[in-house]
């Protein structure tokens, strides 16, 4: 139990270090690649993200959805990748190669669709090299560039609000 507490504290320090080092720079480019980070324990309708990507003109090969589950035995075939707490070491270090690749990829946008305060989710959001980070209201406002404060279970409302803001910021391609 004590070791788990030390591991959590070291991960929190790592997240804080990442967020403090992050520059608040949002490029003026259109969104052509999209990453989605979702907590499958809270929301499991992945097709809604595929439809959303299609709506904002992101090609299917430029969409990457990964999910987190606290249940280590959960099998998710519909996703590109599903990870769990065992994929993280001390100081928030990622042990899984595919998850490291996800973090290093400079997506045009990252949607962090989770509400629970789960450290592995926060690590991925903070460490991601995505150019524009979007999320729902969370405990740490430094994680995202744009926060959409809607009822979490109402994805259609989230989608409508997000499209409104992306149009305002001129981030959606009309092709």
C-alpha cells in the first residue's frame, strides 16, 4: 500500500512537470489527424467518435482511438488499442511500445473523453504531442487547450458544442 502511494505521488509529479513545461501554442492548421483517448469504464460508444471524425472531414486512416480500462482482463476488440494500469511504471513512465508511439505522434487534435480522475489517463493527455487538446471538464484545467463543459453522457451535445468551437477557431476543413 505504501509503495502504491509513492508510485501515485511520483506520477503526479511527472504530470505536473509535463504540464509546466508545455507551451500554450495552438497552430492555425486544420484538423486532418485526430486522436481520441477514452475511459472505456465510463463511455464505450466508439462509433460516435468515428462518426464525429467523418463529420469534421478526418480520413479514417488519420483517426486513432485508444481506450483505458481499470479492469485488466477486459477484452476490447473494436478498438485500435486498449491499455490498463499495468502499462505504467514509476514516475508515469509508459511501458507499452504502442502507447509510447501514440504519445509521440503529433496529431492535429486529441480528444480526452473521460471525467474520472485517473492518473494513467492524465499521463497520456499531458505527455501527448498533439497540437490541440480538447477535453471535458476535469480537475486539472492545464491538461487541455479547450474544455467543453457538458453532461458527460450526452455525447451529441458535446459534439455540437465542439463543432461550434472548431468552426469558430477555423479548424475544420471544408473539403
